[in-house]
C-alpha cells in the first residue's frame, strides 16, 4: 500500500509540473520535489525533459549546489561531458571541497576515459569523506582502475567498497566482472562466505553469495543462497528477481513466475519484471498471456525493443503473420543491430508469402551475425523451396565456411545436392555430416518421404556405422 501511495503521489506531482509547463505558469517547488521530478524523467530515459526541470529549478534555487550537480549529471547523461565539467566548476566555487561534487566530477572524467585524472581526483576525495560514505568513492576508484585495465587495483577498491557497505550492488557486480576477467571468480566464493561467517543473519551477505554462484552458473547453490536471503528478509525484492532468473536458467518457468509476481507485491511495476513474466508465459506456450504482459511492459516503456520482438514471436506461433511482421519491424526500428530480430522477420515474411522481403531480412541478419546456423538453414531453405537448388547450395556453402563444425549444415547440403540431382557430391557430404554428429542423421528423413530414397540413405548410414 505504501508503494502504491508513493506511486500515486509521484504521478500527481508530474501531472502538476507538466500542467505548469503547458499553461506557462510559474509554480514554486521545493528542492526535494524538483529532485523527484528529475529522477522520474531520468528513469524514463527522458534526459532532455530532465534538463528542462533543472533549468527551472536553478532559476528558483540559484545557489543550490545539489541542483547544480543534478544539472551536470543530466548533461553527462546527454553525452555533453565538457558542459557537465564546466557546470561542476561553478559548484566548486560555491562550495569548495564538497566530496559529492568531486565524486561526480571523477565519474564524468571516467566517462570521458580520462581515467588518470579521475584516479588522482578520487584519491584526494577520500580525505574529504567520512568513513560511512567512502564506499562510493572506493567504487568509483574501482571503475577508474578498471578503465585502465588494472584489474588488481580495481578488485582492491571494489572489495574496500563492499567492506564499507555490503549493500553496494554495483560494486558487487563490477567485482565479479573483474574476478571473472582474472579467472578468479570460482575461487572467490570463500571471500563472500566470510561475510556470512561474520554475520550469518545478514540477508545482504547471502544475497551477494547468490550473485557469485549465479555468475559461475551454479544455479542450485544460487537458489539456496537467495532462499536464505528471503528467509531473513522476506521483503528483499532483488533476491526474488535473481531467484526468478535462476529458475529461468533451469527452465523452471512456473517457479520463476511465482518469484516475479512476488516482486509486484513489494514494489512498483518495472520493465524487467513485466518482461520476465512475459518470457515465462512464452516459454510455457501460453502466448495470449505472454502478449498481455509484453503489452504491459510497453506501457511502461514503449521503446523496449525486446517486448515488441516478444509479441512478434508469440503472434508468429499463433500464425498471425502480418501482425507479427509489424511487431518485428517495430523492434528493428528501435534496435536495428539485433540479428535475431532480422532472422525472425525473415522467417515470418516467408511464411506470409513475401519471398523477396524474407531474403532481404536474411541478408541484413547475415551482416550482423554470420555464426548462427539457423540463419543459413532458413535462408537457403527459401531458395530450395523456390526450386533454386544451386543457389541454395552456394549459400549454404558460405555458411559452412563460417561455422564448419555445424553438422546440420552438412546434412542440409546433402538434401540440396540430391534435389539438384548431384547425388555423388551429396553422398560425399553425408559422410562428413555423419562424422561430425551421427545422431542428427534423422533430419534427412524429413526431406525424403520417398521410401526408395530413405532405403538408399539408410544403407549408406549403416555402412558408415559398421565401418566406425
């Protein structure tokens, strides 16, 4: 109920602010309210709108160092780093040696890849900060050292950050990344275990251990750690989220759903949770429910490409191909660099009878990812179905050069050669396919319902089996 009330209060505040803009009125807001409005727009990915709020806030509170920092942060979000640094220099004049200003400046220097300057500034900032707040400075020092690929120093500072504040999830994730780069992640479990030994009832300690087990793909142990987290603190929503992700990895979609829905009892809806619920329903082949939850996701963020794509997948399964194409195109417009989007578009265009559009989509997919066997199989299949066997052979041969270890490409090439009447060449590729993966030879029978051809293939396959 508290969460709902907070959500409604924020909604009313945003409506009041936007009405002020529409009517070109001047309404005085306290600093805290301006901060809430700015954070709302930043969370929505509307940095330019947040900048408008900052401008009005500075007009009403011209000497607020905090609002000057917000303005600099928004400029940084927009990629205008030089302007952000310039604004922070004004804050330094108003309030010299303010550690939060120094911290933000160090962070922006990192974004500018000026890591050495950032390190120098952040190390000086440590002298300005009381011990409880040092975790943020340690964390940003870790980021700066990570930027220059000094992973040992980055690990040192991330550990210092966690030892100061175990709740710093960002430090936890970055530490795990650096340990992974160094090949030390699996051996680091004992480091996280010591927090539990120190305080067995620390839900954060159990949570951190669960994250590490997740990173090394030990999902059973991760689930055990997250379960302990929830036993200690049943309102710790991040644990439910990670539990859901573990269950997805183990293909236990019903259990994943339980945990996603628990999150909705604890906090405001989010894109990640709604999309996770939709994914579970899709995997459970409950496509109407998947579409419903993807649409809920889009209400929160209409530019969430994965939701458009997910709806397209479910519509494709339901054989609503024209609607699926529309949704795939929406996803591609938002994120055109996803090969899977183009591949799915190609598959669905072909099902809808749009051969030329299908071939164009496959071509786009090939420019983004040439190592997906489904691309070559599906693309060449369109040519095969059109009776253009030699072009299908040529295309699949290119695919085999890209991924020569993929047995299914060899088996499919046998099909195309036989269809082209080039039996000798086809059967020579059959032996290569059998040597790569004997068990997959059954895919051939789908293409040859003719009993005589099946007998001929069976004879060659048995000869190979007996020889080996």
